[in-house]
C-alpha cells in the first residue's frame, strides 16, 4: 500500500514538473491584457484621451478662466480666478500632464509598429494618423509648459530622469512629424481601412491630410514672433478644410461618452458667466450673447460674475448656454482656420485687406452656425456691427472675433493667441482682471518630484508669472 502511494506521488510530481515553460507561459497569459496591441486600437484610445482628457479638460478649464471666457466661482476654478495656489502648483495640471505623456508613449508605439521594422510595416494610413496626433499632443504640451522632456522621454525602464528639450527643438519635431504624416497618408497601402476605429474621420485619409495642413497653419502662426511666415500660413490654410464638415473634432454620443465641459458642469458647477466676455458681445450688439449664457436656476436673468473678484458662491451667477453632453471637442475648427487666414492676409500686405475681410466673414459665419445661428444672421451682424470696426482696425477686429468664437471650449487657443499677440506688441484683447497673468502652466508633480531636471526648472512655481515660453519671447 505504501509502495502504491509512493508511485502515485512520483507520477503526480512528474506531471507537475514536466509542464514545459511554454505551457506555463500560455497558462499565465491574459488574453484580455495583450502585450501587443494593433495600431488601430491604440489610435481609438488616443483619440478619446486627447479629446476628453487633454483638449477638453483641465487645460481648457483653466485657460478659459485666465482668458475670461469663464469666471471661476468655486473650488479650484475660484483659486485660479483669484490667482491663489493653483496656477503655480505642480499638482494642478498633473492629471493632464500624465495623460499627455501616456498618449505620446502609445503613439510612439503605434508609429514604431507601422514603420519599416514594425509588425505593421506598410500601414501608412495608421502611421500618418499616429504622427499627426503625436505632433498635436507634443505641440500642446510645449505651448503650455515651454521646454519639456522629449528626446530622452518615453523610455520606461531605461531613462528615469529624461533631460528637458528646448521649445524651439520641440517645434522642429512637430513640423517634421506633420510633413512625414502628409507623405505617408499619400502612399498606397494593402492594409484594410481603420474604419470605425477612427473616431474622427473614419479612415478618410484625405481629411487627415487637410487636418495636418490646418495644424501647420496654426503652428506656423504660433511661431510668427520668432519667424513670420504669413505666406506659409495662407498656403497651408488653402490646402486644408473647405468647410466645417472637415474640421478636426471629436464627437460624443451623450450616453456612452459626454462632452467634458458638460461633465465638469454637472459634477462641479465651478464656472460663472463672464462679465468681461459679455461686455465685448454687448459692445457689438452680438446675437450670440443670448446663446452663450443662461440664468442660474431660480434667477430671472443672467447675473454676470466680475472677473478677478467674484463672490464664491454657486447657483447665483449665470452659466454657459452652450454646455451640452453631445457638444464636440474641437482639436482644430474650420472657423479658427478662417481667422488664421484672415490674420495672415492682413499682416502680409495692406493690399490683402479685402481678401482678409472675406475670410473673416467666413469665420464669423462658421462660428455663428456652431452655436445654432445662421450664416445669414452672421452676415447681418457683420454688416451692422463689425464692418466699421474692421475698417478702422482690421487686425484688432479679426483677433477679437476669433476670441469671441473660442467660447466656450477653445480657450487653449485663445490663451496661446493672447500670449503671442503680447509678444508681438499687439495689445488687442483687453482683459478686465488686474491680477497677475499666468504666462505658462506648471510641469506635473509626477515629474517635479522624481526628475531633478524638471524639478530645477519648476523651482517654487512662481516662474509661471514671470517666464514666458520661447515663442512668446521667453528663453524656455
């Protein structure tokens, strides 16, 4: 009996230890957590993250306060409004900072997979889309933070404390990526279309090429203080969107996905209607005012919050009338493109003023349609309330109309424009708050606490009020 038990034990141990390493690897493999993910799935994830967690989230919320599109009346938005701790704190933008570097890492993976030595070699459409989204995320990061880790970054497990790259070099990389993306999207591929995994253009590579050119127009204008190339802005704009149907935007279902401004209002209710913005609309008898604002529940009319010094109270001031669960997040809008073209035409030569006016009207028309008015409404508004202002000072009225059109969700671009204009000596958009203006956003605390290169650049955080980014006349 003991012998039988002994043989049984030996047999059992032989079975257990005889299990090969390959078999154990198979047993330990989780099919729901694959090590390699196809580029089409990576792109779906990054598009969603870029729209919801980057373009439409904290960066946009804070930008809208600094640019007086909204007034912070509660919580961290009140702190931003009053310039308390938040604008200089490394924790303020940390979630977005981390999300953006995750996006860049995923996009780097997608680019490598679709490149010459990758498993999806020849998937030129996905490669081009990946490069455009990489350029977009990279540009936004450096626009807001200035010099950032890039060259040595995105190497987890290898480089733990990447050095910081200069903004000028970062922008060289941005344009390289966009140029290569346009070339790749023009190549033939045997890979099936990304189709519905592309949540923006459904795999339409012609529209992605137009989006890349639109971004080149935006970024070329961004660098105009350092190197004015208005002819290039016009060239890229002409190769881009022909209407709002082609603009670079992310749409929400309203159930499975919702607009981040809408979610922020529902969850927090930290914004009040801006008196500064309202005053600019009122000066022009702008019909968008009725669309932009709603009275708080229980109030018979809209109470506007004074910029820089609101009462800290909810359910009192008016709020956005544009907030909707299905409102899209604009990564690059058609109306912005028209305003860029109008500005470039005015700046290039006095003989182009008439052409600039045509583009300005197109931009205003698109901005009106965006908020539920008509192109006819826009034309009437222009003729009655804008044309005289344009004739008196074309550049100023172009920039103010672009600013008005940025409400409520394009505050990041308004913030970038304001800093660029100041650097160029063009004091065209007047802000009401007398409090100090943040010239940049802080680095994320995840890197401030772990990377001495970032920590030294951050210091005590007060640099956000004194150090301009390179393209706005600063050194970093």
